[in-house]
C-alpha cells in the first residue's frame, strides 16, 4: 500500500513536470509570436495561394489571411493560437492514450526521451511547426473505437493534412500499423484507399503545385504586417540545403545515429517486456524506415524527421501495452523500473541537446565551444 502511494505521488510529480513543460513551450511560442522580425517557424505557416495560386503547404496561409480579413486578428497571433491548440491536443491525447494502458516507469521515461516530448523545449527555435497536426491526428486515430465513420473522417483529415504539409505522406505506414493494432485485422480495402487517395493528392501537388515563393510572398506578408529576417522558407533554396548537407556530413550522420538510438530504446523496451510483439515491431521499423527514407533526401530537417518518427513510434509501442480495464484510474503493470534505461536517457538527452546547439548556432563547433565557455567561464 505504501509502495502504491509512493508510486502515485511520483506519478503526480511526473504530471506536474509535463504541465510545466507545456507552459514553458507556450511561453516560448508567445515570445516568438511577439517578435518584430520573424523567422522560419512563422514563415512555414504562412505559405499561401495569394502569391501564384495553388501550391504545396499554401492552405494554412490562405486560411490565416481570410481570418485576418474577416476579424482583423494579426497573422502571428493566429499562428500562436493554432500552435497552442495543437500542442494542447498532443499533450492531452498522448497522456489519455497512456491512461488507457497498463503503464510502467520505463514507458513514461520513453515519452520524455529527447526525440519525443523533450524535443519540444530542446529545439524551440524550430518547434511549433506543422508536425504537431500530424501528432494530434495520429493520437486521434489511436484513441477510442475504430468505426467506419472514424475511418472516413480520418481519410478526409489525412488528405487535408497533405495540403498542410506533404511530409505526412512519408509517415503513412504508421497509420496502417495503428489501424491494424486497433482492429486486430488486415483491412486491405482501407489501406489501399488511404494509399490511393493520398497518392492522388501528392500527384496533384507535384504536377500542379506552384513554387512556395512566386516572387511576391514576402511583399504580400509585409503588407499584412509580418516582416521576416533572412532565415525563412520563402528564401530557401533546395540546392543550398544539399550544399549544407555535404558540408556538414558529420552533423547529419549524428542525426542518423540519434534516430537509431531512439528507435533502439523502443525496441529494447518491447524486447524485454513484450517479446511476443518484438519481431512484429522490428519488421514494422524496417518497412517504415524504407518508406520514410526519401524524406531524408528531399528535406534537410533531419532532426525533425527523427522527432516525428519517434513520436509516432511511441504511439505504436503504447498500443502494444495491455489495456487498462479500470479506465477511472491509472493502472500499473508489474514491469520493473530500469535505472540503467533512465540514466541512458539522460546521457542521450545531453548528447542530443549539445548537438542541437551546434546545429542552431550556425553549424560551427567553435561557436558551440564559445557558447558553453561563456556560460561556465565568464571572461573579465
């Protein structure tokens, strides 16, 4: 009984920690929304159809423009509100998913691994981008019963999601896996429909979509009260990204290593406690790696792809856990708490944090050293 009370007190502290984490993210995003000169995260949401017509990712900016015209709400405030809503949905839905299962401290540690929830505060300069919609969509799909109506609603939402960001397509295997784990069946008709509809949307974007910046985007946004610095999506050139990847090969190899570490932690957990599900998960990881690989060639944000992969894999692993029969309270399984797992996660966090600082400080080891030395040794 004492052990149970202690466990519940610790869990309460964990919940407080998640609440603090959420508030910290909101404060930081608010700070970003009130800047006089905006950067990448804001520009990502404001791609629009006003400059050149139909294009990939343009739906969000067009909706924001319409709301600004109708209600006079500034674009940064609108983006901030949408970010808060979706971060709220992600925290709520992931937590609710946890409570539907028999949990242990190891799965709670995994949720706060550097590629999952701890990614948000580590990389806030690039957080708040459109993957938060993808996380909320995946959690919605995994929660509750899988009805025909839910399948249809999901198909519509996923296709709209592709208009928000085409990268959703590269995480399609996760939704097939969620559906399979949820229903316990192989419903090929649904899988084929999901694949065909999303491929058609991707085809339309590829063949009929204009450039993200047709020459007037920054001008249009300036008239609407948003000024950008040099670091924004409208000035980004794919060839510059390729050059950067060649120049910073070591940093990019580290992103691959970090993904492998993150995925290995999930696999290790399932291997230890749910061995009968391990080989199925391993096959899924290999298949999903193959499907997601082109994204790593097409986009230079490898830390983002790692983060999205880990966040969605967390849902898959959570669905492997036994169900909590008593939905009114937290249910613990008998799995022991792995201290080495926890310590390893802390070391991984430090390693990833330093690497992200390197990436955020202009990809220069010297700048990172100067940054840390300035923190620890004040020059007089």
